[in-house]
């Protein structure tokens, strides 16, 4: 009931905001369509989080792993909780973040909380900038020849149209393109860490929003028509598509690496700053969303659960394997997006076979 009123408030306020903005009718209709779709998908998944809350738990996690994880972002939000849980399992964490100082204070913070295991290394990374990704990867490679887990977490949602330094729409470059490159650059280290019994793992933090995404090859940057939520859904769909594609590739190469994409849940983080929802009804995220810690559980599950050994290519929601949208499973689109992205980044050989 409260939820229904909340949704109604949002729909009305959005309608007024859209009408006042004096945009062309076609754009207004398209924006309204996405607004409604997001509210529908968001509510559905929020309900799902509630119903599945007993499944969203970490049991039987191995301890004393002494392994190495790389995470993008993570000085706040869900990533912060992921780092905390990794340290608890005695995993060393390499953090790539924009504000190195902020990253460096984390370890002290965690030690003060009584977490006395694991270690943290922090490097400067702006995942939306190609050169920064290359520098980050080479710094890691200098010090480590094996990486057990790569967690592609950094992400942004909505916001005005901004292009990254390399000329790509910011959500596309942050959520997708930068991670595509990073994954490619760290593949040798990931392959070295994997063994027949224990694959190394790549975990992509995607989103339920991928179900309404569409890859717009004609205008990947959405320059002609920018609807922030449409672009976010595209970037998240692109991640899910790659999870499936890459996992198949690794199987063919007989590489001991497996890939998962994860929907962390609808989680109360700063990601929602600036959205209609947070502006109009801040009590909704507060009351009904998952906490960042609860959002971290499925990510940790994807990294560490022994149940998932050999189960790569899957999509995880609330610590369970579920099937992603059909849109992600279309081999033609997978192939096309892979080739397209490789060309954008001038990558000649992504992995051994392709
Ligand atoms: N919250 C949800 O309900 C939800 C639902 C589905 C999926 N997700 C996904 O979960 C992931 C984490 O989101 P969150 O909810 O934890 O959001 P958040 O609290 O806003 O955290 C986002 C993180 O990404 C980092 N980041 C953003 N742009 C970056 C860049 N260009 N270079 C390096 N780091 C960058 C941020 O670092 P700075 O401190 O430098 O900004 C921050 O650490 C995202 O991929 C998001 O799409 C979230
Ligand atoms: C993870 O997502 C990125 C895009 O964000 C993609 O390039 C990369 O290949 C994905 N990794 C895997 C292993 O699916
Ligand atoms: C998001 O909003 C909260 C509350 O207004 C604020 O404390 C926080 O700094 C904001 N975060 C970002 C990343 O803008």
C-alpha cells in the first residue's frame, strides 16, 4: 500500500516535471515509457528481494583463502562491504579507485572494526578513462603474477549526458567499456591463478535493469536521443551479454576461469542520489531497499561459493543462479557486441582464441 502510494507520487511528479521541461512529445513519451518500466522492474525486484531474503545468505564460505582479489570502486556503497567480507576470508584486496587517499584509510577503518586478516593495496583508477585502466593493470602486473578474483563493481547510474575523456557516453564507458578493457588486460593473471579444481573467477556487478536494455549499435553513445535510464540499461545488458560470451570462450580455450554476473538487489546506496525516487520519497529506499551489506552477499557468493565451481556463465540474484533476460542469450548479439567493442578499443586479440 505504502509502496503503491510512493509509486503514484513518483509517476505524477515525473509527469509534471517532464511536461514542464518543454521537450518534444516523442521524447516525453519515450522518457515516460522508461520511467514506468523502471518503476515496474524496480518494484518487482524489490518484492523479489523481500521474498528471497532467506536465500540471500552466506553459508559454508571457505576461510583462510590467502588469495588475491581485484575490485573496481569500493570506497563506498556495496563495494565497501564486499571488501570487508573479502578481508574477513583472509583475501588480499587490490582496490582501484578514483580517490586513493580514501582507499588508503579503509584498512585502518577495518582494523579498528576488529578485522585483523587480509590486506589492502590501493591504486588510482578512473575506469571510464582508457589510459587510467591501462596504468592500473600494469601496476598490478608488476607486483602480482596471479589474480584469483576480479570484481567489476564500479558503476554510475543516470545523470546528464557527459562524455568520457575518450569520447564515450559516461555510463557506457564506466559500467561497460572500462571493465571490458580491464578484464582483457588481467586475463593472463586470472588464467595463471585458476586450476583444474578451482577456477579463478570474474564477477560482473550488473543489474536487474539489464532486462529492459537494448544494445543500440547505430548510436551506442545515445547522442541522438539520450534517456539516462535507457543508457544505464544498455550498459548493464552489455555486461550480462559478455559474461555468457566470455565463459563460452574460456571453455573452448580450456582456461580455468569462470565468469558470473550478479544483480546485487535493490540496494540503498548513493547510486540513487539525484533520482526522482530519492528526491521525492527518500523513505522508500530507507525502508524497503537492501542494506549495502545485504547487497554484497550475492557478490561474495559469486566469488567464493564452492557450489558454483564449474558453473560459470551464470547470473546470480540473491545468492541463487537464475536465468538472465533472453536478450542476453542471443548469440548473434553477443558476437556482434564483442567484435564491436574490440574494435572500439583497438584490441587485436582479446584472449587466446579470439
Ligand atoms: N544500488 C543498487 O540498487 C544497485 C542495483 C543493481 C546494480 N548495482 C550496481 O552495483 C555497483 C555498485 O553500486 P553501488 O550501489 O555501490 O553505488 P555507489 O555507492 O554509488 O558506489 C559506486 C562506486 O563506483 C565507483 N565509481 C564510479 N565511477 C567510477 C570511475 N569512473 N572510476 C572508478 N570508480 C568509479 C565509486 O567511486 P567514487 O567514490 O570515486 O565515486 C563508488 O565506489 C554498480 O555497478 C551498480 O550499477 C547497484
Ligand atoms: C564484465 O563486464 C565487462 C563489461 O562491463 C565485460 O567487458 C567483461 O568482459 C565482463 N567480464 C566477464 C568475464 O564477463
Ligand atoms: C548522496 O547524498 C547523500 C545525502 O544527501 C550525501 O551525504 C552523499 O554525499 C551523496 N553522495 C554522492 C556520491 O553524491
